[in-house]
């Protein structure tokens, strides 16, 4: 049997050539993982270092290394697996209907949202370090106390926004109605805790 005939053999709806292409692409993607992660981190550091020089590049690599690797892996897997098809004999439902296709698509989308949120939180943390370094150069000590508080608020906003995105894109929940309901509940909670909030501020 010739080599081309082997590559054209079909198993589970895909040829050996397709499987070989996917396997080879995954290997190349994983080999480039560390290089791409450092390149992206260096680009971010180069941009941020223009604002202040009192930064450690290794700190940024530690913060963004893991989430960036996960993001690159997810993108690589998505691109590579686009060349594979589900076997026709499985008679799978479309992505819009409940079934294997929908579960795989929604699981991938959820992982992607989580990783992007992870990157946003780590970036926020690094920006907090930058802001603290710049605040340390000023005479006022007020900003030294306010900045950590603002960073925590930004993190909470990022997490809440990510939850809304996941609920809207993955679970197809009406975000407008949900936000309206939470707004009414939040207003009632704010009125009930008015004195406590005043004391805290």
C-alpha cells in the first residue's frame, strides 16, 4: 500500500492525513508555547515600563505566564480541531440543539471566558503594582491607601462582568432582565445597609 493511500484512509469520518495534520499542528503549537508567552509578556512589559521604570520583568512573567499559556493552548486546540469532523453515522444534533456538539462548544467557550478573566485579573494585579510604585514617589500617603482598595474593586467588577458574559454567551440567559432584577435587589440592600456603609466610608 502506497503512502498516499495510507493517508487517505478514513477512520471515524476523518482521513489519516487530517489526523496527522492536527497532531503535527498541536506539537508545533505546544513547542511554541513558551516562546509566544514570553513574547506577549515582553510586549506588555515594554508598554507598561514607559509609565514607570521601577518594575521587574520577571514579576510580569510570573503573573501572566500561566494564563497566557492556557489561552494559547485553547486557541491552538480550536484551530487544529477545525479540520476534524464528527462521524456522520453518529447522527449528532446541531450546536443549537442539546447534544454532544453543544456540550463541547459550550465547555470550550466557558474555558475561554475563564482564562480571559484570569488574564484580566492578573493584568489588574500588575497594574496595581505599577500604580503603587508611582504612588510611592509622591509625598501624599492617601493614594498609597486608596490604590489597593481601587484594585480590589476593579477585580470584583471584572469577575462580575465575566459572570454576566458566561451567563449570556454560554447559558443564553437574558442579561438585561437579570441586571434589572439585581439592580432592584441591590437598591433595597443599599437602603437597608445605609448606615453601615456610611460608617465604612
